[in-house]
């Protein structure tokens, strides 16, 4: 059953645009006589109603006369079209990425404090948190350029195990810094899809020295197309896991054969003896009453039959 999003309006908090002068003409901006952005937002602590009073330029002939300047304080509470605050989005992202929690578990934690459905938890993570994460990582672009000139970037490509039939989440990170360069949900994992996924990284023009990934055929072909000059190595964890797989299978088969040999040789000696006392039958009350009635009233038993 879908959880209803019940947010009760409170007395609204009205924010005023912080911009004082028009960026176009430099004249003072004037507050308008109405509110914008009236909505009730659910945060981790409370539900609150917010709105803002915009400003505009009233100078005749100014090119910015039609622009309404909103409040930055209003924008800091929640994304523009969202009724959940940034703190809720951050909590979902933290539990998902740091705690590696499933959406069902995250929903059960949040449900104790607010009205939210599991589908809304998934939506906020996919559409809001990942987008905010990408914007945050772009702040390091200048540092990334310096790092690339010092010897080239070392990239790690990895896809997380899909949950509940969802598309697979893929991430590209710079190994020395841990910064996420690109992430996205991929419905298919063929060469064309991987090329389209990796192309925006190559478009940055930063030298890539080496990449590390799983040994996936379509991914190998895509890396050869997008980063033809970069070295490519495979994840040691998966490499060793694949190398140990036949050994583990042979070990399991050996244990099965060993158990069968022991049972055939000494099975009769280690099997428990049969119980000397016969098992005591357990009769239900209804069945016992029926037997008593049939024994003492044979005619009634025939009538019942």
C-alpha cells in the first residue's frame, strides 16, 4: 500500500530576496506585493511551510525588468520542485552509499519520523541525491586538471549489483582522490551504452593514464574506443575470485565424496539404534470424543454414517 504524503501546513515563513541592486542597470530592486513558491516541506525535524517575496527592477528600459529575483534562503530549504528538505535527501544518500542500506531499510528508518513512501525514497536518491553529488564533485575540476597534468588520471569503473530488477548503477571514480567523475543508471550494458557513458569524461580533455574495471567484454571494447592510449587492468578481487572458483568447486565435490565414503564404510556403526518403546499416538480431543460415541452408541454411529 502506498504511503500517503500527509504534510500539514503551518504558519508560513516568508523569505525576501537578498538581491539589492539590479545586475543589469545597477538600480535598486523593489519588492513585489505577492508571494511565490508557497509549499509545505518535510524536513528531518519538522514540517514547515515556506514562501518568498521576490524583487524586480522597475527602471524603465532595463533589460532585466521582467526578471523576478527569488530568495536564496528559500532555495536552501529544499530543491525547487521537492517537498522534502535537503537534510532528508542527504540522509537517504548517506544511508545508501555509506551504510550500503537497501531502500526498504532506509524507508523504515525515515518512516518513524515522517510521512514518506519507499518509492519516494528511491526517487529522491536517484533524481536528487545523485544529481547533487555530481554538482559537488564538479567543484574539484580545477584540482583534477592539476592532477591530470602531473601524470594522468587513474580511473576505476564499477557497476553495483542491481536491486529488485532495477537498472544497474555505474560509477567512475578517480582512484587517488576518490572523486566521482560520473555516475548513472544503465538499462543495458553493451558496447554502445558504455561508449556513451564514458564519452563525457573523455570530452573533458584530461589525460587518462590507466583504468581498472571488471573483465566485461562490452566494457573492454568501449574503453578501447574511448581511451585507446590508456592502460587497462582488471580488479584483483574479481580476478582472484575467478581464479579460485574452480578450486572451490573441486573442494566442495571432494567433501561430498568424502562424506559418502565415510557413510558407506562406518554408517551402520554411527547410526542411532531404533527406539525400544513404541511411539505413543497422539489423539485430538475431537477424534477421541468421536471414538467414545461410536463405541457406546453403535446405532447413533450408523445414523451418522
